[in-house]
């Protein structure tokens, strides 16, 4: 019996000794395969719009419009930045409003690679103040330049234009 246990221990050490030499390689291979599988899962999650479906299901069950709730919160933050009187915060507020406009256009079915391509699709029928929105966006594009300053009053005007657009799309009251 003692020889039998000793034989099992020798076989175990022999096998483990062999695998201990290639264990780092196996770890790297497992890490690479795990990374590829994780990327594939995230890719499918995005392509199949799983999160969007869950948000829509939540909206149906609770009656809460997640986009409206998000936009109201973001909009109050933008208004606070503008009312601070700080031109740098006002410039950031304008850029934030422009980002929100881009998302609103996407959600309302305006296709394109970027916001400029989506804005081109706007007409007076789809958005009554589309010309003002396009002009405001051009100012926002200029505001991305560090040398270009936006005063609080200019930021208020731009945000009022965007506010009209958001109201038209039913996202602000």
C-alpha cells in the first residue's frame, strides 16, 4: 500500500513537473483567448442593441422616459454653468449642449457619421429653427478652439436655440 501511494506521488510530480515548465505559456494563451471572447461579447452586445432594449423595456414598465430624465439633468447642469458667469464654464456648457444635440439627432433617426451630416438633413418641417441650430452649432465648433472665447450671454443665446430644438423633439417641457 505504501508503494502504491509513493507511485501515485511520483506520477503526480512527474506530470506536474512537465506542466510547470509550460504554465506561463498556457496562462498567456488563456489570457489572449479570454480577451478575444470578451471583445466578441462586447461587440455583439453593441450590435444587437441589448442595452437599448433593456432601457426601452424599463421605460415601458415604469413609464419613465430615460432620455428625458437624462436630458433634464444634463440641461440643469448646463444652465448652472452658464449662470455661473464664468466664460470658461459657459464655453463648456455650449460644448455639452452640442453633444446632447448630437445624441438627440441620432435618437430621432438622423443618420450620419457626425453631427454635421445629421444637421444637413434638417429642414423647416423636421425642426422649425433648423437654421438657428446650424448657426449655433457652427459657433460651438469654433468654441472648440482654445483661442475662441464664448461669453455667458452668447452661451445663453446658443442654449436658448438648442432648448427650442429639444422642446420641439419633446425632450424638454
